[in-house]
């Protein structure tokens, strides 16, 4: 367990702007910063960061929170992992006690699996560095590949001994559960006996974005066709192959800096690139690119260059998943290496500088590459040519941007010596077909989202099932004032919080979670305290923290030119928040009074129908008192008394 005092220190130290900018390009807009949301695909920025409040919110998908929430969601970490991530970043020491086996078993499964993987990684690295077999076999292999000691350490490469169960026995002796070793695929069973899954292989750890080992790949060094060249950890609670790119934890900063991601196929391709100074590179690890992997790349750049082998198989592999990249507003280039070369061999023979130069000169837009390839391979085969053109049309049709589609049509029609209008018609037809395929699914999504799209902010009245004539909006305004200005002075000896509590009197806050926030503030005020914004933004109850974020982070800001154009000051005068707070309370009171007046009118009518004169007189007196109070409130607000 991390002590609460350390958690508080982490939350108070973590800079939301600094943290988010590691992953999202932000631009200044008024007091806030905006950028493309890293949690959903979008073209127009709807992701907003408030440095002063220490929070973020996306007004597109609703993602929001504090620095810990951001790291949890972006890096796919648990709450304790995210806290440790931030503690490492800000050099905050977390006191750790030696964990017993019982404590390990009691930990969250995900965290336990990560701890075991860290142990396994240290074990494999120690084998490589210190065992006789590791030095003779493992180190020799890496040296022959040209890997320096720094690169071996950077990628935390290791070696699995040939012993039947050396790792399993060592792990059990250190208190790790056999069940969890099996869950991670590190230990297997045969004839009731346990043995190591990785044996006599060099080890390539696979890391998450935070740099934690989540799986392993083992390469055999034997020349035995019966043995698979690579074996990999199975999927687990911490490892989902379709969501991981090898080397992404080391590449993300450089990808963002260069605004380009190089995608290769294998582990050694990535390592050799790094060895030669090229670091904006990740690998799909020999599998077809997945939707989740494309989204992962887009977090850091919308430009991707696919670098694959120069042989036909490598180029065919490059075709897989391209349309998936294009439909996400990404720019795709293909770098075809000379025949017989792969990224590993080519960068070794040419060096980093020559590779960069080759990439700059030879990387070709994928659709244009595909078109030129068509011309080479289908000169005398009309049937094959027609099929290729249809493939090109499919790729162009999936591009979301209309201008870019039109440019592709123009260039491709010129290259193919085709009528531009014919190609345009084919693309439009293909787009209609794609839209028809998705129509049912899209209609369901639109129906689910219609209420949200009609509202300016994430949490709205209809979401909670409140009626239009309820006090929701007025309560929201009052609670916003309490959170934003509650600790400020309203008049000598009285804070804004004190004024609101006094003025509301017996009026109730009815809607959760506003009621929860109000009760906390009122309770603290009675004790002579006032909780600051951070108290609510970092509250243990996610409903309270989420509501505080929604109330404090508005999607709207006054333009910096407002004062210049309209001669109206944008800086808030000293007294402005006082008036806003008072008006918020009075509007809530007016809403309550209107509801009570309408309800009392119905009671009067009922008493008249029943000819209960005493009750009628009593209710009319009460009605006059309500109307008088309503007039007072309207005078304060400067509004006309409702009829």
C-alpha cells in the first residue's frame, strides 16, 4: 500500500500540462490548452487541459480526470502503477516494505503478474550477464549481431538457460505462486511435472508504454527446422498482443519529436535501428497490424512509414492493414528496401545516416506506390489490371478527407491514363457501399449519442433522467460557484460558502451528486473548514471527482479579442464573483418558489372544490407570502415577476 501522505504529495506535485504534453501536442487557448484527444479518433481538437485546476477533459468522448487518471487511461496502468509512474517522474520516494508471500498473493492480480514479469526479466538478464552458458551462447549471439552493451541494457535483453526448470524453481523459491507463473506462460506442465517454457533461447522482453515488462519472446539459436524460431508468451491480464507494439516505450518521444513513426516487422529490426541512431521505430512483431496498434501509433503521430523486406512476402505484409490506417486520418508511406534486404541487414550495412537519406528519397505515398506497382505488373493482363484498380479505388474511398481523395483521384487517373470522372464515380460508388455496410451500426451509435450531441457538456440533465422543469441547472450553477469561489470573501467576516448556505436556508439540493458535494461543503463549513478544489477533483468517490471536473472545466472561453472589439473587460472585477454567487442562489430560490407557487395553486383549487373555506383562506395567505418573496427575488435579479 502507498501511504496517503505520499499519494497527496504525488497529486500536488504532478503537473497536468507537463504530463499530457508528453503524449499530446497542446496549443494555448485562453487559460486552457487544447489538442487532439488521445483516447478517440478526431480531426478537430476537443481535448482541453486546465493547468490552473490540474485537470483535463475531452468534450468529444467525455474522458476526464487528474494526472493519475490520465496516466492510468493512456498507459493502461492500474491506480497503484500510475502513482508509481508519477512518483518516478517527480523523484518522489515511495517507502516500500519487504513483501511476504501472503502480501504478494493479496495484491491485485494485474500488479502481481507485472511483479513476476519484472522478476523474470531480471532473471534472464542475470543469466546473460553472469552464467557461463549465457556468456558463451547468448552474449556471443548478440555480439555477432553487432549489439553494444548499452543497447543490450536498453532493451533489457536476456538469456534462458537450457536447464529443464531452473527458472521455475528459482521463482518458487522466491515466493512466487505457481498458478501465476503458469498464467503468464513462464511455466508449463508435462506429465505432472513443471518445466520452463523458455529454455536455451535468447530473450526479448516486451514492454508496455510505461516500460514495464508484460511478456517475452524467445529465439532459438539451434539450426533445427522442427523448433519454432520464436516462441512468445501467451496473452494474459497484462499482455494483449493486438494492443502492443515492440519498442513503443522507447520510441514514443522520438516519434512525437519527428512526427513520424517507422513501422518494421521484427524485434531485431527495431534493435538494429536503435543501434544506428534511429529511434522513432516500432515493430508489429510479425503479425498483421491491428486497429488497436494503429490507434497507439496515432497517439504520437499521424504519419507512418512502413519499412518491410524487399521480397514479395514483405511487400504483401505491408498491404495488410493499410486501409485501416488510411481511415484514421493518417498519412501512410511505404519504404521498399532493395531485394534481399530487411531493415536489420540494410541499416547495418548502410548505417543510420544513409538509411535516413534512403528513407527521405525513396519513401512513397502508399496509394501512389500501389498505382505504380499496378502499371508494372499488369501491362498485358486486363483482368488483373481491373482487379488492381478496384483495390486502389477501395483504398482511396476509405480516406476520410475529401480534398485528399480528389488529389489521389487526379494523380492516379494520370498515372493510369484513365478518365478522371470514371475513377471519381467508382470512388463515390465504393464510399456509398461502405456507408451502407455501416449504416445499421452507425444508426445505433447515433441513437445512443443523440442526447449527448445536443448538449454542450458531458454530464447533463437528461443523462441523470431529470425533467426540463427541475432545479438541475440552478443547482449546477450554485455548486459551481461553491467549487470555484466558495473560499473567497463575500463580505467582511463571511465567505461565499457562508452566504450561499445562509441564503439557501431550508431549500434542498435535490440532485446527486450535487447533493453529495453540498453536504460535504456544508459539513466542513460547520467545522470551520473549507475543502479546496483539489479535495473534490481527487476525491475517492469517482462520482464526486467526475462531477467536480465537469463543473470546473467548461468547453467555452471568452476570446482574447472580446475586450478589444466590444470594450468589455474580460478580466473579472473584484466584485463580479460576489454578484454571480448571489444571482446563482437567487435563481435557485426563484425556481423553488415557482414550483411551490404552482403546487399551492393546485391545493387552493382543490380546497375550493371541497368548499373548505378555512383551508382556502390559509392557503391564500401562504400564496401571498410566496408571491411577495418571489417579487423580492426578482427585484434582486432585475427580472420581471413571472405570471
